[in-house]
C-alpha cells in the first residue's frame, strides 16, 4: 500500500509563497528591511507577467521551489525558518504601510487527484498568528 502512495504523489507538485501586498510601496525597501532576497516583486502600475495588464498593487514575494510533495508542512517550514527572526521587522512594515497584508499561498498541482497532507504544528501557527498572516490554498486538478 505504501508503494501506491509514493507513486501517487509523484504526479503532485506544490510550492508555497509568502507575499506582502499593499496598494503602493517600493519593493526594494521591503528587501532592505527584511534582508531577504525576494523571488518576485512588482510595483503598482507594472505590467503583469501573464496578463500584461497594469497591476493595481505592489507585491514582494518569496517562494519555495515547486517539487513533488506529500507533506506541505515541510515546505511551509522552509519559509517560516526565513521569517522566524523577522517578526519585529514585519510588524514595522505593517506600521509603515498600514494597508499591507501578509499571506501564505499554498499552490498544489495534481494530475491524479492525490492531494498532499498539511499539518500545522503549534510553532507554525504561532508564527503565522504573530505576523498576522493569512493562508490561502489553490488546488489545480
């Protein structure tokens, strides 16, 4: 039975994004404050990379790589490890950009209907709560 499970998740890929968004900010300022190199940024008014339309907000993101996965908590830990000593800086960002929001986006692509598990342990939940982040799940079958 375990072999069937291992085979199932081989067609399931996932990644997780931590995103800071606000109506308008300079992404380089966020990079300087956090001392983390982002995976992707854009400013309000930039053209969307897929739609080509003018973007209505600014964004700063870090991503895990897309990989075969059976437990999304492992990928979440990658991002949380980068952010765990940054809670004060993130609070400062919220004070500077009052309308900004923090979000973790869990993105899963599966060809066989197999969805990886996710278990959020107490320390993960505490950090997510401390930085006042939301969690979103996008599943593509």
